[in-house]
C-alpha cells in the first residue's frame, strides 16, 4: 500500500543512513570480492541486511547479505558475478531502511580490467533516478552523459538523454528525429540496437508514428529473434493499442516474421489487446495457437485458463473435461489444480481433496494453503491436515523471502505485502480453529490478524465478522468488543452493534451512565490505531486558474484532502457532510480542506458554479497526485498532520466519513 508515498518518503530524506556505504574496491570487477564497512546508521538495528541486485544482460541476480559486526562497524561482503554489469544495493532491517540513496538503491558499475565501466552500466544507473516526482533528473543526465563518453554508440542511452533534454525544453521531437534519421542512414556497426531505440522513440512521438511503424516492420524482417522485442514490449503494446489499424498492421507485417522469445512476447501483446476488447473468438484463437507453438512456456497455464473462461461462462462438464486434459500436461500447475478443486468441492470432496493437496505440495504460493483451509472449513473435514499446511506456510513467509521475491519494491510496500499475507493466513487459520472447536486458539489467531492489519495499517471486515462469531462462542468479551468497534467503523448506524457494546459496558460498569462518552473514546482509539506515519514530499497543487501551490505552504496545519470527480455519484452525495465538516472548523486556521479532481478546470468550475462545495478546489490533470497517493477509486480521503506526515487514508464511499475525519483531525490537533 502507498508504494509511491513510501518511496517518496525515503526521498524526503527521513531514512537516510548516517554514512553512505562505499564499496571496497570502489571499482569492483567481475569475479572479485567486494565489501562495505559502515560505522553506523540513522537508527539502531540489531539485524541489518543488504539487499543487493546484480544486473546481467539476461536477468537480475538478487542476494540478501547478512551483516557481520567488525569492532565499531558493520561489514558486508559479496563476490561479483562474472556477467554482472552493475550492482545496486540498499541496507535495511525488517522495520525500516537504514541506508539508501535518497530513497533509491545505491549503485556502482562493474568495471572491466581496463578500468572502464561495463557497457550500459551508467545508463542502467541513471534509470534509478527517472521517477518524475523524485527530482533527480539532473543526476540521471550526468550518468547518461558518462555512459555516452565511454560508449558513444549506446543508442538507448542517446535516446534517453534526448528525452531528458526534451523534458527540460532544450530540444524538440523534430530535432531528435532528424538526428536519428541521420544515424540510421549511416548504418553503424550496432545497427540493430539503433533501429530498436529509434523505433521506440518514433512510435512514442506524435508526429513520427508512421516512421516508427515502418521501422518496426524492418526490425521484424531483419531481427525476428532479437531480445529487444521483449525489452520494448511495453512501448510496442502502447503503440499497437492506439487504433485497430496499428494492431492490424502489427499482425500483418510484424507478427508472422517473429520467432522464439520475440514471438512469445508478441502473443502476450495480442492476447492483452484481445482481452481489453473482450473479443471472445479472438481470445480463443490466440490461446490455441500459443499453446500449440509454446507448450512449455511459463505463460501456458494463464493462456489455458483465459481461453476456458472465455469459452465457458460457467464451469460445465465440458469445461471440466478440458481442464483435466490440460492438467495431465501440466500436473503441478497451481491454478489448474485450484480451479478443479473448487469445482469439485461441493460435488466430490475426495476428488477436490486430491487437487487441493497437489496445489499445496507443488506450489510456494501461500494462498494455496489458505484456499484449501477455507474449503476444509466449509466442508467440516480435514481440519488437522489443513491446519498443518497453513502453519507450515506461515512459518515460510519471512521478510527475507519477500525481499527476494519483490526486491525492486520499497521496504514499506514489501512489508505491507508480507503483513497482509500473514493476516490473511491467520484469518483463515482462526476460522479453521473455530470450526474445529478450538475456540481459544481461534480468538488468539484472529486477534493476531487484527494486529497485523493495524500495523500496516489496513482494514478487512471479514476479520472482524469472524472475530465477532468466535469471541461470542469463546465468551471473550474483550475480543468481542474489538470486533464490534471495528465493524461499527463501517456500519455506524447499526443499532444492534451499539446495543451489544452497551451490554458490554453495563457488565463492566454496572450501569449505562457515561456510555456515550466511553463509546466515543473507544471509537477514537480504534480509528487512531490505523495511523500510517508516512512522510510525503512537497507535492504541487494546480489551481483552477493554472497557478501552482506547493504543499509546503500548509506547513504547521492539518491538511485534509478529498479526491473526487464531478461525475462520481458517491462523491456528490457526501458533499453536504463534507461542507458541514468544513464549517465546524471555520474558526480555526490550522486545518486546510483541499478537493482534488483529475478533470478539466472548466468542468470543475462549472460544477462549483452550480453546487456549493467548501473544499478549496485544485486539479490533477496528469493523475500524478492520484498515483502518488495510490488513489484507486473516488471518493478518497487523506489526512496529513502538521509536520507533513500522512496519517490516515480512506478509499471509497464511507457512510460516516465526516465523523471519522473529525476524530482523525482532532487527534492530530490535540497532539
């Protein structure tokens, strides 16, 4: 959660270590042992780990390096792989980053014996700084220029440099295109790399798409198996998705010529387009052709499942027969086993059990054990077996495991993924224990799921629905209260919940005197358990008049943001509540209410002329802020404390949003 915010929190400098780790030797060579010694970090830690990624031409090799104490220093060491071109690394423990380069990986090129950095090392280094919100483009330009000093015919680097110059207003697309045309006409030794780099520039540039399309066809004719087809697949897909004519030309002039990995990649692009357009027959045809040509592909099961989902709207006997036939070919495939298991769950438990067992035993996906356990809970069978698998799975879900799997993500996002997975597994385990009659175990496991979600923070109503049932059966009033209060957050008008809480209060206090004050305090405590504590950058806001205001202008104030849209029904429905919220703070100058829309200024202005909305209106035409705060739907509400740290975030319509925001605002004002 909040990938962008977490990343930029690091860029803000909060988590920078006390000393940048410098490799020894400073210019590591292939096969050489390199080490880092660091005197200290910004935070105390008993278990620092270096997360290191070594880039090679074909893949990225990830290594988790534990530290070794060395007198008053921390010591890390690593042997550089023979094929490595660049090493990137950061140091962290299970809770927070300890050393990084303003939020991104430190990096060092791998050097040739001559002392020259390996080809493409500095361009790869530069890409670490290309986030448009990171404000490190100057550093990226320095690195790209350095790459071109060593390797003038690194055409990817040249195009990247020109894109950075274009972004800065120092050149034009026409000037870049003219230079690329001149280079193409000269036909240098590295012509293949030049053609692909130029193709990517042309197909992404408004005035040169036809030129790019022709160059793509030329590349298909001359380099039908080139690895660049995979390297540029995102750009190619964006291009062919623009119009049916672009797609048609790709299928006619490019796709038939491709071979090997290039053709496998092209199949994926065609399938993505067919799915986006919901072209049923085309999806079936592409899947059938792909499976015929690439039966051993890692994508095979995805194509099988997609094809059968389109072919059969609901599972039938024919669907089952085809699934079983495919499973004979891919017996260890997780999703094929799970789909058949869930088809047979209520038809033949014995048959389903075989598929569930195969899914769990042949996959390291933690959800395999969870789905088996959920099924066992429903059927009331195989409790001990399902519990064993779940506990084994929970034991294997570690921070280091997630570092290896998701090394490119920032720590806070990886940690959230880890805790969410653990919470899901404990939620299932708790329910399984409940069904098995182990009520105390069930309460403990569900409370553990609650604590995991709270520390992210996240909210899953199912946890509290289950805790409600389990705690009632176990006679655990404390757990019952936690469940009721959390459910009340999303169902504040449910009188049965309030009555149940009143009964608990009566048992504890002997009367209901003071119940309302107690309930408000308990609600506040539950709400405030979900503080996020994520610093945010000094983000820009664009007024309807086109002026730019920066978040730093609101320093020392609580900033309440509503992401909304004029076309959004729930957004409009909550405006009266939000207006009342603004009025309740109108005598204070330490709270700011901001409304952000991604629509055109004229659209927002017209709406505000016809409707009263007391939030200060800003626009986000590029969607940059929606991306920054990971707003997946509107309405969404964000609360930032006076020090610029994001504390609360809610996505979607919430019935009592004004009450919830009031509690959150007041808690920050009272600190």
